[in-house]
């Protein structure tokens, strides 16, 4: 019995080590490739260390040729609008569905559940036609409008947190003369900080990494490219320049990494405070 426990423990650690290895190898190879000259990249293996770790020309070329300054600015605009709008819309929808009982409430919840099961790629033909008729293709505002679409995951996150907030808070505020908008914005919304943090992280990461719709709907890459589509500059029919792509990938990793390092206390506290059901 004791030997079985030891073998189980060893197996667990081996699985964890293998998972860490699978996660780190792509990142390590990306860092190594980003510091290689063109000759080194052509004549050495992926995991061969570069001769000079202070070779930053790849980063300079990636920044200038891909116009990553404009790409970061466009991405920041999209992130601010999409995260704030998505959180507000999802929270208000969850508030209505949780606090008000009306005909069709269960139907709406069921439709949201069905919508979460439909792959987004399956509806792109119809969505593209709608966006084309509304003249929202090749427009940063149109792309933001599209990304603001109902986030089913965020709705269910807010619904879960509203279940833990007593309706007596609403009743007390209404007795004091507060209307429903005041109840939501003044009383309930400040109490949803854990849900807001969780939703902001999920939506922010998904929006920052989103490539398919950005490439499809923002066709003028000189004006409306985002961080994810800017790296497409170094791909072509004659091959891809991976030393520049890897340098650009590292540049795109730096902003979210800095945000996490400076805001990790708030992120951890926001997520952990919502982990325990009161």
C-alpha cells in the first residue's frame, strides 16, 4: 500500500514536470530565436543559444516594420471600450434576469445557454453579411461593436454573484427612495468587484489575443491593425521571418506581464474573494 502511494506521488510529479516542460519550451524557443541574427536563425537549430544576447535589431525591425506603436494604440482603444462595455452590459443583463421575474426569463437564460454551445466560426457568414450591410467592415468602431456582443460567460459569472447578494439590499434602497438604476449602480455594482475582475481578465485576454475577427473585419492593415494582426507582416508566400515574429511576440507579452506584476494583489484578491460562497 505504501509503495502504491509512492508510485502515485512520483507519477503526479512526472505529469506536472511534463506539463511545465510543454508550457515552457515554446516560450524559451521564442526568446532564443528573438535574439538570433538572420544567419544564426538559418544555420542553427531552434534551441541553439544565440551568440550575442544583446542583439536587439530584431526588436527594432519588428517594432518599425510592423508599426507596432499604432497596433498597441488601436488594441488599447479596443480593450478599454470592449472590457468596460462588456462588463456593464453583462452586469445589467444579469441584474434583470436575477432580480425580476417575468414571462420569458427562463427562455432567455436557455437561449444564452444554447448560444454558448454554438461555435463562433459557424455564424461568421451571417455576421459578416450583417456587418457589411451596416457598413461596419474596415472600421475600428465596427470591430469594437462586434466584440461588444453579449458575453455569455460573463453573464453567468454575474448571475452567480447576484445569487449571493440578498434582495433585502434592493428593498431597503427602494424604501429609501432609490430607483432601480440607483440600486444597481450605487448599491449592487460596487459589491460585484470579484465578478468584475474575473470578467475583465477573461474578456481582456480573449480580446488581446483575438486574431480571426480582427483580420477579417479590419482589412486596412495600415490603419486598423491590432497587436495580433501586426505580426502577420512577417509572413508571406516565400516563408516566414520567425526571428522578427518571435521578437514581436515578446514585445506583445511585455504589457500584460507588467499589468499582472503591478496589479497581481488586486487580481488575486478579486478572484479569491469570489471563490467562497457566502
